[in-house]
C-alpha cells in the first residue's frame, strides 16, 4: 500500500499545474486589463493596446500550460495504473506460491 501511494504521488505535480496554469493566466489577464482601462480613460491608445497584448498573451500561455499539464497527467496516470496492476499481479503470484509451499 505504501508503494502504491508513492507511485500515485508522482502524478500530483502535473495535477497541480493543471489548476495553477490557467489561474496564473487569468491573473496575468486581469492585471494588465486594469492598466489598459486606465490608459483608455487617459486617452493613451498605444499604452492600452500594449497592455491588451500582454493580457491576451498571458491568457494563451496559461491555457497552454494547463492543457499540456493535463496531457502529461493523463499519460502519467496511465503509467501509474499499469505499474500498480503489475505490482498487484506479482504480489498475488508470490502469495499463491507461498501458500502452495506451506
């Protein structure tokens, strides 16, 4: 059981990034949007456009990070499930061999 938990924990960093990536992208969107709106109110369209580019870029990066982390998490979860199946199979074989020998 302890081995299973250690194998399962290898997926946790990917799962964390699935959630954190889009959240950071949203933060990176909202912060420049505030500056962009202030620039619009001041009539500085160049500054507003620059901040909007930053806002949209951070959104795309955050979503890309989350998507890639999701793919990595799914692949790792498959590996973990396979490893656990193999470990259980081996444990059952060893237990049956020990039971026959006793």
